[in-house]
C-alpha cells in the first residue's frame, strides 16, 4: 500500500512543487488550498503524513492542528513556517506538530524530513502490542508505558506522545543529568533534522503539566547541558 500524504498549502506554486516532488518519490499526494478544507479531508480520510502550512486563509495551521489533535487524529504533521519565525515553530510544536520546515527549503531537505518522520511513525506503530503491562511509580506519578498514560492522584495527565517519551526516559534515570543530545537521539531518533529547541519546548510544556501537582516529580534545568529529574522530598526529610 502506498504512503498517503496530505499537503495543505494555499500558495499554488509551492503546492505544485510539494505535490510533484512527493509524487516523484512514490508517495500518493492530496493537496488542499485552505485550512478548513484540509481539516475536513484529514478527518474523513486516513493519511500517513500531513504537510501543513501555518499561514493559511481562514483557518490557520495552528487551528487545523489543534482540531486534528482534539479529534484524536495522531497522524504525524510537518509544519511549514517562515524563515526566522521561531515563535511559529514553538507554537507548532506545542500544538502537536512532529517536525517543521522553514521556507524557502530545498527538495532534498523536504524529502529527508518526510522520510525521517514517516520512519519514526512506522517504528512506533510496529512496537509489539503484547508487551507485559507494567506500572512505573515516581513520587505521585503512575506511568503506564504501554498505554502512554500518566496518572497523578488518580487523575490522568494529558501528555503528547513525545512529552510522554521524554518523561519516561528521565524517570528511568532519576537524578542523572541528561543532555539535550541524549533526549534528541532517544526520543526523536538519530536521523532527526530539527534542532535542540524542539527538546526545550517539549520539556517546558511537560514541566508545566507536572508542576500543577506540587508533590509530583520536578524537571530541573542544568544550564548549558540538559535536564535531570528530581524526586519530591518526603515530609519530615532533611532539606
């Protein structure tokens, strides 16, 4: 079965360029020129990847991405952003994007990022479903690796897949300083082309969700290096 990619891009020349090069690479490509139409297409049909422009008429890319995730669509998304638009990249990752490409970009970069995201997605889907169920306890956290689920005080904490994977890696190494490169390689893969800013955005979002519960574990920043997970102090323990 061919890999199906949805391209949501309103600029005709760029849309044709994307469609042509992806088709030449053997992908089955569908193009939509506005956010609302792209959203409906993604909700009605199954795709293996979505290439989504941020600046779209009517419903912008952030809104499309938010609606997709709210509707349980976990299809990998690569967002297209303007050069030097770091805020767009940060917002896109926070909304659930898997990767980003800044305009203008070369065909080689486009195909490399598409291939890398698809490969990671396929590897995740190929994980065996019959793994022994287990629970990892860390402070007030209960972590269910096979369900990608985190519970604090009986309430589920909504985490995106990459946030969960970052947390799991840190929890399995409490007190150890984990570099950004370590997290990048383990969670996103050695072939991930994006920068370390991706790690920082996910850790920041994860930290905010965990800190809603003061008895939860804390993620401490180690300036210029990375992060480490700190277990909460027990009542009566020395400071």
